[in-house]
């Protein structure tokens, strides 16, 4: 409908959020791997550039760090099961606020590594 307006919105905001989180992780020296399409993608801490299946994920992911990050996000009001979902209801303001909260959580996570 409407030349895919809803999907284009989800794609654009999902990519804004995903790219922002990539930049934040890089700035804090974290090995964050984001996989999925812009409407729903997962957060994994791994040294690999891509995980290809469940076994690969089990063998190459830092689940403790992922859980810590999820807890840090939750304490900042971002509820996630380490899967970010973007919908037609989200706005650029939502993305900006989430990225600010992601920044604080990632900084706290990096401080745990010190």
C-alpha cells in the first residue's frame, strides 16, 4: 500500500538505530555484532563478522556480555530481549532517545571491562 510507505519507514528508522548502535559500540571498543533486517535484528557480542547458524552463535558469542548489556539497557528504559524491533509506530525522536540510552549502557559496559 502507498508504494511501501510503512516498510520504507521501518527500514529507514531501523537502519538509523542499527548504524547508531554500531558507531556507539565502536567508540567504546566493544565487539558488537548486529544481524538481521532493519525491522528486527539481534545484538550479539562476538569477534566474528557474521554468525551463520545456531551452533556458530553458541560457539562464538559472549552471552554474559550480552546479558549485561540487556540489563544496562533495561535500567535506562529500553526493553529488549536483545532483539531490536522497529515498527511503523516509531519516530525519529524514539530512535534518537534510544541511541542516547544505548550510549550510556555501552559506556557502562565498557567500564565493566576495565
